[in-house]
């Protein structure tokens, strides 16, 4: 059994999370900014399908990526050098979320429900949630979004309508975060795609301990400049 959360933001210890399903910690609560900020500072995130209560997760192990150590393959580096895509930040947050929410296969649902979209759009308006977007011929063809707290970035989802578009977005995000002094990107769940770009698993206890220091830096939230990633070189 998992606990049902009360009216005020507060979560059980991470160690109370289930091992099966991996990381399920609690249910209930709300998707308001105070709840989301309290959750992310603890390394907890919401993930649920339509018709379910809000479910909160803290998996073990956790997949992370250090911005300075992202692996860029030879073929991706060639794509970056050619500047095939125009890469922008925070100009189409809602559109990126909607694209990420689209079912990957016919008949499948999505965990990025309208309630989730509304909640993270509010976090974007407050300067906590950000998008990186790949554009081609004026069309949004790839991107990602996530949450920034202190010097920690929590990746949520990405999409790609053209080859390498999401990888290009992630490469630019890592370069920007490295320049800003961010220490870690939380990738949440392990995938071959993220492993191939340098992400690696760490025990939850180690992740939470490092998270505490990174989120303790009380940097003011702000909307990123659209051209924040212009001029990056890819030697």
C-alpha cells in the first residue's frame, strides 16, 4: 500500500517507495506550483494516466547525465555543424508539450494529460519549466521540456519528427546548462537513447544526496532567451 497525501505539500521518505512498480511513492496531492516544487526538490515527480489519481515516483536507480560529459556521436556532430535545425529556447513551450503528449503508436494513451500540460505551462510562466525546440523551415520538428531548480535540470519528455531533432535539442540543452554551471540532468528512466548520449544510472540515495546541494542554490527562475543557444561551436 502507498500513502494518500493530504492537503499540504509533503511526501514520505524516499526509502518508502515500492520496488514494484519501481519508485511508486504516494498518491493524491495536487499539481500546483507548491506541490511540484516540493516534489522536485526531493527528486520526486508525478506520472499517471488519465482517469488515475496523481501518482508520485522516486525510482531506484536513477538515470542522470552530467552536462559536461554528454556523448556526441560522430554523425550527430556532423548534423550539429551543418546547423540543419534552428534551435530556440522557451518560444513554444505549450507546442512542445503537446507534441510530446501525442501517442507514439496508434491506440496508445499518454501520461502528459491536459492536467499535466496545464500544470507545467504554469511552471513555465513562473520561469521554472523550459523548452528547447528544433525548427526547420518555420516548423517545429523536435524538442524537449523539463524543470530547472537551482543548478539542477529535470528532463521530462522529448519528441522528434525528423532524424536527430531530439538529440540536437539535448546536445544544445547540455551545452547551455554546462555554461550556466548546472551540475546534473535528471533523465528519470533508463532508455538506450539516453545511455548512448552519456547518461548513467546512480543509486537513488546518491542521486538525492547530490540533488540536495544542487537545488539549494536559490537562483531566481526566469524565461530563457530564445537565442540562448546561438553561436555554439561543435568541434
